[in-house]
């Protein structure tokens, strides 16, 4: 009993010591470099200055990045990029959340040469900013610069262009590709998924787990479109071969399998692409009693000789009678394959 309490206490003490050490380290960094161009970067931290000192430190281990983890909001987070990762893009590593979520951080350089370079420029590592954070800083700098103009002076196009140029040059974003062995600091306003991408489909392992897709298989449902394209571009189900339930699998609807619904294709996320009332493939109608649809053999090819209609056109044969009405007339006439 005593032993377990002591172990627990020791662990607590160690955790505390690590946290204090981390805070001291950042304190030194901030103090040491506050004279250089680090100041605007740190001022733009996501938390008010008064709160940053008491912000908790969290470490995400290389093992956690491999299996997929979450970077919590409003914490000082240290992420160890596992050696197993050769290279991974910032977007994939942080689950493509940067368009809407403000996060920023920096990676400590791996060798002393890089380190010296960065120290000369007044920052101990290479900065990265999410798209949302870059836009936030851009707007802030533009507003600051506008205030420096006299209210009696009209801004010319040249003034505005100059403002834009100056602002762009002040926003430093240096890391798009992360490599194994890096140690990086991250702070985010909302939690973001972090992880390796074992199967290279653009979804990191944390996202794959939350979506229920297979992190070792780039096309979990085997419909011909990879998981990343399904989630981020097509917005279809990575675990469902026929996302819209019209009978035709996603990779047949999206013929060139590029994750976009384009002219000449049927829509993998809409059961009736041409909205003529008949589904693209075959669907149950009349409370499940009948099967009706346009591409009846579900092969993605319009075959009028097989009694099919074109799921891309409301009037497939161009005779002025809409497809749905043709089916209605067929049923009235007692046809058995309408
Ligand atoms: Ca993946
Ligand atoms: Ca798929
Ligand atoms: Ca479908
Ligand atoms: Ca469809």
C-alpha cells in the first residue's frame, strides 16, 4: 500500500517538475528573444498575456502521434514527431483544421547550424501558422497600418498595395513539411486531431479512428475513391461503398475517381442527380414493393436498349416526355420492367 502511494507521489512530483521546467524554458526563450522580431509573434499568441504564465503544459509523445491523438485547446503543447515519419505535411498532421481553427507553433531545429541561423533572426525555431491564424494576423496588421494614415488623407491604391506588401512580409510562416525527430510547440484555440498518416490517404490516424475508417487501408470501403478524397473533397462516406444509397457505388458515379462531381458524371452524394424523380441506379419505391431507377444494371453506363434512362438527363431520349412520366406510362401499360 505504502509503496503504491509513494510511487504515485513520486510520479506527481516528476510531472510537476517537468511542467515547471517547461514553463521556465519558455520563460527563458521569451525573455531571451523579446528584443528581436519575436515580439509580434508572441504577442499574437492565442491567449491573453496575463493567462499564458499559468497555462498548463501537455506533452504528446511520438507514440501518441503514431497512434493518433488530440491537441487540446489553450494549452502549451509539445509534440514529438516520431522518427518513423519521413515527412508529413502540416495539413495532414493537424487534420486539415487550419482553415477554420487558429493555431500556431514552432519546431526546434534539429542541428546546431539551423539553430544558429534562427537565433540570428531572433527566434529559436521555425514558425508555422494555420491558414486561419495567418488571416487573423493579416487583418490585424492591415488595421494597425490603416490607423497610421491621417484621417484627412484618402488612401490611394498604391497605399493599399504597399500596406498589403508590408503586411505579407511581416507574417512569417516557415514550416509546411514536418519530419521525424522534430520537437514542436503548438498552441490552438480549439482542439485538433494530430497523427501520422500510415496509409498516405490524407487522413491522419486520429481522424481515421474517429471516422471508423481503416488507418492501414487508403480506400477503406473499396469503392475506388480514397478515404481522404471522400472526407475532404467529395464529402461522402469513407466506410460506405454507396454513400447516397442509389445502388451505384461511389467510384462508378465519380467516374475518374478524383473526388469531384463533374459534368458527365452522376453525383455520388445525391440519389437523383438530374432530379427527375427517378433515382440514379435502382431504389425501392412504393414502400419497398418495387425497384425503380435509371441505370438499372448499376454500371454507370446509359444503355437505352436495355430499357435504361440517363441519370444525367431529365428527358433521356429527347422526345419531350420526362423520364419519370415515361416510367409512369410504362407502369400504366402493364410493363414488367419499368
Ligand atoms: Ca490515413
Ligand atoms: Ca473509398
Ligand atoms: Ca451511389
Ligand atoms: Ca447518385
